[in-house]
C-alpha cells in the first residue's frame, strides 16, 4: 500500500481546515489537505460571524462581538472561544490578508457588527462582510429596490420587502420597491444567474430593466449571485450603470459569496505549495501510545496511508461528516475520539428554541493547545489537533460563533503545527 | 477499499445541501439541464419503485463527476445519473449519432482500414457541415487525428533483467489509436526504471458507451475486461493506465454501475504516475533527471480528480530541475468525451471551457500538459496551444525518446 509523507495533514476543507493549512504553510511546513467533499464553506453566506446577540439578551443583536466573546470566555471556560481567544484578532487579520491579496476585500464595521439584510428581510448581525454585501448606512437610505428574477427559485422579493419594512432601522419615509426582472432563461440557479451577469449583455439587460425604478438616494439589493469570478466586479459594474450602490443579500445555497471564498482559499493554498487531495475520505488511524503514526485514506480509487508529524482534525462535525450518529449513539469517525454529549439530551422540545439544541454543542473536548482530552483532562493524542465545528461547547446556530471559532481554532492549530520541530 | 452495496443508504445520505448544484459546470451555463441533485438523488427516490422516473434533461449531464467530488456525504450522484441515462435510452432509444459516438472502439477499428483517408475526410468542411445537418455532429469541433500505426502495432516489449516490477499497460482507445507516443514514452520510462511492461488487446473501457446511455454494450465490454485483467493480476501484474477515464472506469464504474466485484482490480490498478510515485516513495525511482528550463500549464482532468488521489504527476514532475509547471486550477474543460461533439451541446462545452482559456491567459503559458486525451483535444481547440501528456516530459528529462515534437 502506498504511503505518503507530509509534515502536517489537515483533514477537511472548511474554513478551519483551510486556515490551519494556510498558517502551517506559512511556517514552512509541508502541508497536505485532504477532503472528502468540497468543504461546507461554499454553502455558507460568505460573511464572517463572530458573535451575533447579547449573551444576556439573546433577542438583541450585539454591537461589538468582542465584548460578548470576552464575557463568554470569562463565564464559560469550556466554550471553544476560551481555548482560542488569544489568537482571535490575529487570525482575523491573517484571514483578511489572504482575501485582500486576491481582491476579495472583507470589511469590518469599525469594531461593531454589521446588520445586513437577508433574503427574507431580516437583519443579520455579522462581523466581516465582502464589499458586495456590506450595506453602508442602511438607516439613511431613501429607497431600497429589491431585484428578484422570475426564473430564480429561493428568492422572493416580496418576502424580503414585507419583512424589511417592519425594521425600525430604516427611515420612516424609506420607500421599498419590488423589481421583477426577466432573464430570458427557462429557469435559473444562483450559479447560472451569476454566470449570465458576468457577461456584458447580462448586465445591460438588468440595468435596462432596473433603471426606470431608481430614485435619488436608492440602493439595490440582489440575490447573492453577482458573478462567480473574482476578476469581474459585477456589483461594481451594475452599480456604475445604475448610478447607485448595489449589494447582495445572504440567502440559501447555492450562494456565490461562500463559493468565492472557498475558491479563493483553495487556490491560495495550492499557490502556497499545499498538496490538496479532493474526493478522498480518511477512514481510520493507526495509533501508538498517545500518538497517531498514520491514517488510512480511501478515494474512489484505492486505499493509501499518510503519515505526518501533526494531524489536524477539521472534519466539520455532523454536516461535514466528521461525526456519525445512530439512534442513541455518536462517534468521531477517524480516531474514535470521545464526544462530549453533556447530560445526554440531544434536542430541545421546541424546534426553534432560542436556547438552541444540545446536539449542536456535542463535540470533542480539548486543552488550550487544541489536543483532544478525556474526562480527566488527560491528552489522548498529542499530535492530533481539533478545530472548528468539531470542538465541544458552542451552539453556533444561536450564538453565530461558527466562523469565528473556525478561523481562530484553524489559525491556532496551524500555528502550533508549524512550531513542531522536524 | 471497501465496496458498498446498500444503495438505499447512499440515497438517504443526501441531505439536499445543493453543493452538487452549486459546483455543476453544466448548470452554470445552460438552462437545459435540471441539475445533478434533481436528476440524481431527488428522482432516484422515485426510481426505486419506478425505473421510468427519468427527466429528459438527463442527456445534458456530461458525466464529469464533479458532483461526486464535492459531496460531503458520500452520495454517488453521477452513478445515479449514468443509470438514469441508460434507463432513458432503454425507454426512448438513442439517436444514431449517439450510438456511433459511444462506440469509440468500433469507430477506431473501422478507421484502421485507412487512417490517413479518415483524417482527411474528418477535416473537410462540407463533409462536417453535412454531418452536423444530418446527424447532429458539431461541425466546429475537430476530431482527433488517427495515428498511422496504433500503439499496439508499434510497441515492442523490452527484455528487462531482474525487473523491479511487472506491469500490464492498458492504453485505452485514445492512446492506442490517436496518441501512441504517450504509450511509447511510458514504455521508455518504465524500461529505464527496470519495470517490465506487457500489453494485450482489450475492449474499450466502456465509458463513452455509458455516457451515451448504451448500458448493455458497456456491460459486455466490462465483463471481457474484468476477466482478462484478473487473469493478469493472478500472474502478479499491476495494471497501469495513462488515461484517467479508463482508470476510473476500471476501478470504480464497473462496480458502481453493474454491481461487478472489482475490489481486486481497484487495488491493483494504478495511474502511471501513481505507480511511479510509489516507486519513488520506496526509493526505487531513478531521480537523475536533466534540467528542462520550460514552463507548462497543467490541467487536472475531472476523472483524475474524482479518483481521490491528488495529482501524482505534479509530484513527480517536481523532481525535474528548472521545470515550471503551473496548475491551471480551472475545473472541467467542458468536452467530456463525445458530449462536446454533439451539435446541441457544443456551445455548452465551449462555454464551460472558457475557464481554462482564462486560466491559460492569466498564467501566460504557451504550452500545456494534461493526462486525458479528450482534455488535450479540447484545450488545444480552445487555446490553439500545443499540449502533451506529462509522461512525455518525464521521458524527455531522462534523455529518453519522448516523442515530443521538436
């Protein structure tokens, strides 16, 4: 059986895995990133959330996420942020640097969360947004035109307008306008719309239909489909044609902002010399004492092994396929690491409970160096580091901390892996 | 490698996340295809009871297998689509064009009567215009040119004393009939490294027949190939391919589509560079390579990506001093075998391929390499630039005959 050797093996191509690979490569390590799917980053909104709502009032969007995170770290030492708080700001700078270099600028809102409109007209707190989504001064806008396409599923401008109208953030006299655009295609996906809008005739067609509706002081909100390629600034081009700012709102996948980010990171990693192996699943590990000596990977082709100094487990909990569950049973699929299931309760009675669901908190307990530990805080595998959604103790869907934990834990794991001597 | 048989389980693994739709190169450029999720796992649920639950847009699936690669839940979307295509053709029949284009093996054998004449006729514009009008074969897509003698006619096995390994080379139709230089360069590299290489006559791997919905024809090829490959494996041979699509088909598709047991074939079949990399990891590869101060763009074929082994050719080519290989990272080239030769799909195929053109321009490369013959054809057509198989660069760096144009 073939054995590949590398310094750092990152398993998983989500945000934390790619951050880990990027940071370890910066330390001069030979890095291999292996992933079974494309990574769920491409399914995300493309915005980076750190913390969404006040810890003491979960209905109130928070201003500075850092103030809330600090509170969390003090109150709850088992929250993943408590393990990675030391590198949080550093990891954000590192992330923004990578994106900036490739022309995908991520903007903060001066330390406060943005409140950005979603496809259903709610306002979503987020910390970093790409320029195409960072709606500035929503409270001063005189007209909001919501541009939907008749052939596009999953984006209904009336829904957006009806709900956004209820927001107290808008000027009382702010006019909301629904625009039904026609593409000439039988049906559209976000990706095919994006492709059409990259063509000059696609942009012209949109501008022609929208222009008569635009009044002074207007902005236009689009579904998140303003182009796929990063070398064509579709939002900028349409904005120029209309003479007013143009933005994408967050929506269900397929959504292009998340895909652009995924694509940017994968290309960045390859340019940094990281070996990326797609479509291969790590199915097991060989462990000697408290160290992993190699893992086994299965592609659609054959099985091979990879040995590394450090293994970074960025397999993304349930959605990414890192955890598998059966009735009453849950397992981490590669190392069989113990999963902290709290008091054993999986779900809240209420589907949309603001307390979230216990299963979202399920995960692997780690120490400050992100090594997996058992119930007595003893390190189980010293050369395995756990990142992102695999970490126990956070309710990402309520706290909106998923990206922040992924960024900081990935960065820290990559940094620690980079410090291991050969 | 384990082979999983519970189809219901794989179907249930689909969580409808749409990542396959988000990454599908066909959906992006046309509204004629309903999408991998809709044609695959969504309709497959109905097909468990009613095999005829097939959407006509299934013919627009190019079988690039991007959906399989991107799925985080291990759903074999493309196999569902391939089977659905077969079901559709079984119900409605395939046009004569598809029946011919799918039978690559027959076309190639027939052309052997007079390859030069066929090459000439294939490039006569009025003939191609008639072909488009009558049969729906895109007039603007150039056919590959038949070699005057096939690889199997040209290859003379060399006697290796105390070989480090013995392999059976499965050249596939493209190398055998169109680019024998690839097989000849491989033979040189193997002989140089003390590997004994034998050949035999095989059927087409069957991928073009599968892609055209001619499932029964493909099954016949598969049965013959599996029996013959197994007889070599029993004698201790490793199976080597240079075509990623043949490789994937032998390793995975016979099992996924026809429920054949190919565990042993999967374990014993290697892409040529995968095999060389294994020799290298074991310290058995000659790494005395001369400098090649040149720059190439590299295109990763979709079916190589889907095998899940990374890009072994890039790892080996890194050993060549002063050679600069730029990974184009542009996704599918769009041709997908016979797909891009069909009149109604030619524009789709060309549109998908624009990503590759753009990447070549950005990289500023004037020559390219890729493992897949059909990708070579498309990228040459799109860019007008020369393109080769990476094994030819390795042969060149060894100072062996590389069959590169001088």
